[in-house]
C-alpha cells in the first residue's frame, strides 16, 4: 500500500497504454485510488467491468460513454458514477482528459514486483 501524504503530478511518469491512451497513477491507499487519463481524439476505452466503484470526472474534451445499456455524450465538468461489475467504456470524440477515482484501489494497475 502506498499512502504518501503528497503526490506531485510532474514527478509521476506516464504509462502508455497504446491506442492513444496514457495514464498516471496518482495518490492511493488500500481503500481509494485516483488515476489521471489522457485520450487522443478517436481513441477507445474498451468495454470492461471490474469489482470497484468508479467515479470519472471529465477534465477536458468530449466523450461518448456507455454505462450498462445507456449511452451518453459527456464533456468537461461532467461526472460519471459506475457501479461494480457494470460494463462500461467510451469513445473520445474530442481529445480529452479524465480523472478516475476507484474504491477500493485497483491493485491490477500497480506494477508487478
């Protein structure tokens, strides 16, 4: 568990996820994790699900998000709430940035030791 009191954005390297996606794992502890994401226009966040509750706040850009069987366009300032195990994904319509918050933390996002 990482539980640093301060996390400095400029000191965290990007992880290139391919397909026009990259992320930074920000602050986290066992119960909570925050992740910064960047999407190139046209990139796709593939449909997936996980056992975590997730909030996604749109910082910049425009996206078409699917959560369960609902599809909506969202843009900067909007926030999405995703329940555990509900399929979700997106298409980036205009280059964008997201801030994801997960509870509990996403252990699968951490580097393997």
